[in-house]
C-alpha cells in the first residue's frame, strides 16, 4: 500500500448502499448453511499494514486517555473493592464486545465502520442512529482533547491569549490527521504511550521524594474499602466507561493489520495491559493522598511539589499537551471514513482516493471541532455525561446487538444478560456523571 492509498477501504458493495441486511443472506463459510461462499477475512494479508505491536500501540493509546488521572479519585469515592472489581469486569466486558466487532467484520469484510455495520444489519434507520451516536461521541472527544491542549498551553504560557493557544493546539492536532496510514500513526501513538507512562513515573518519583504525608509513599494513607455514597459509586462507573471506550475506531485498527488473525491477540494484550496500568495508577495515587485525593491527580501533584521536584510541574503540563495531540488523529479517522462514504453516495463521480480530498476532508472536520470549541469553550465539563451515555452504546451495546443479528446461532441468554448489564451500568454511570457536576 503506497502513501497515497487511503487508510482503509472506503468503498462498499451495492448491497450495502441499498440497505440490504442479513435477514436474507446466509453464509456457508461461517454457519455451515446456505450457498454463498465467503472469504475468511482473517486470511487477508496487508503487506504494508500494522504489525501486532504497532496495532497494540494504537489500541493502548486509544484506551489510555487522560481520564486515567481520575482513577485514584475513583478509589476514594467508589471504594477500593468496587473500584477494583469494576475495573476488571468492565475491562473484560469491553474487551469481549471489541472481539464481537472483529467477528462481524470477519463474516463480512466490506464492513469498515460502525456506520456500515449499522446500515447492513439494521437498515438506514439503524445506520442513522448508530452513526449519530458514534460521531457525536468521537466529535466530543476531539473537542475535549483540543480544549485540554489549549488550557494547558495557557497554563504554561499565561501571557499568551487563550485563542492563540487554541489555534496552536488546532495546528498541532490537524497536522497529524494528514497521516494516511495507521502503520505510521502507530509511532505517534507510541509517543503518547510513553508520555502516559512518564506521568506514572512522575507520580512515583514525587511520592518517593516527599518524606511526609500527604503525597508520600513512605507514609501511605488508608484506603476506603467501600463507596462514600451511592452517587460516588455511580460516578466511578461513568469514568471507567470512558476509560474503556474507543470501539468506534476498532474497524480501522482491524482492517489496518498486516495479519488480521492477530486482532484478538492485540485486544488481549492491550486490555490486560491497560487494566494493570489503571490498577497501578489507582493504588499509587490513593496510597499517596487517601481522602485528600482530588478529581485529577495532577491537582494533588502540583500542591505537593517541593524544591527538589518543582521541575515536575512543567514536565507534567507538557505531557498533558502531548497525549491529546497524539490521540486526535486516531479518534478522527472513523468520522472521516463515515463522511467519505456519505460523500460517495451523494457524488459517485467524485474521486475520494486522492491526497487533496483526504487532507481537505480532515482539515474541514478539525476546523468544525475548532469552531465548536470556540462556541462552547467549557464543553469538557459535561463530557462525562455524554461519555457515559454514548460510549456505552457504541462500545458495549451496539456490538452485542450486531453480533446477535449476524450470528443466528449465538448464545442468546448470555448476550441478553450482558446487554441488560451494560444498559444498567450506562444508566448508573450517567446519573453519577450528572451528580458530579455539582462538585
């Protein structure tokens, strides 16, 4: 695949565009019935695609958002036992629904986004609904990333206008969206991952260089075993849901793999790694600050810096700038793919595989994010509500519904139970996110 080729295939067959679903299609290669032979997409190899490690960089960077800084706070308000339990349960649930997306694409390799999956399985209405959910989810995530970079730049350079900081953040983010291949973007993701790990190292370093509590690993604080309140418990569910979101990007990661049979190993490694990282971060921060843990652990770090660790404040700020910038392009890709498909349907003669179209479309989307960030500069204050409500649909419930629709021989009682569990978690997480705005 040359640098001029698109990140993933943007075209799909005529049956998709006509809204044909799977009720009238059978697959002998999968179910052992019917008369249509389907190529196993796991046997398809992309010579210039991502290796398993490169895909893991993208996957972990997708999961390891800056919400990780709220994990110690979750241990405080949600209690250690429920926090650890739901970190595992929601993590493995999200990993399972991610594998269901892979199974759906394996059965039909013309699926290259959740929007196409919704169109094929649930018709135009289903496509509209799921597209609205995942586009809003990703668009709001890009807004939050852009605003976070702007706010942090203004903190580092207070004399610079916030609007200038926003333009600098926009320029930094949009330039990475012009990278066409995930194999290239994976190295950008690696920078983001190293930055997140550096944040953990800084947390530990500060704890070892602070002799007395709070903020010391030598005078560890007592951990709260159970939630402070019911609303505190609900709040951690919303935060954990955000931490395990990103399923809208999974079709891009699946199709970018050099060997698609590596998809499940990539999921297993990425989710296990991120669960362990969340636990390490949560326990370290909670041991250092206990009941004084603030919603963002960086707030605690800045308050306990001493003469030996003062330089860490600036270092933390630059890490918080780097991480959202590295995530921006990865989060945008599914929106760009869905937009390309829509434009193809309206203007079939337009060549959407050209470099100018690729760059122009992503620049336009990034500009819309910029304008929205100017109009609603504090939108990130409600991102928890939208995240809990939207990511639970795109990351948990929709993959289950799609799998049940596509695989008639699926274990339905188990998946109905899982669907109900995800719905309850979504409702409770949204309630917790709303209540947290009062703090």
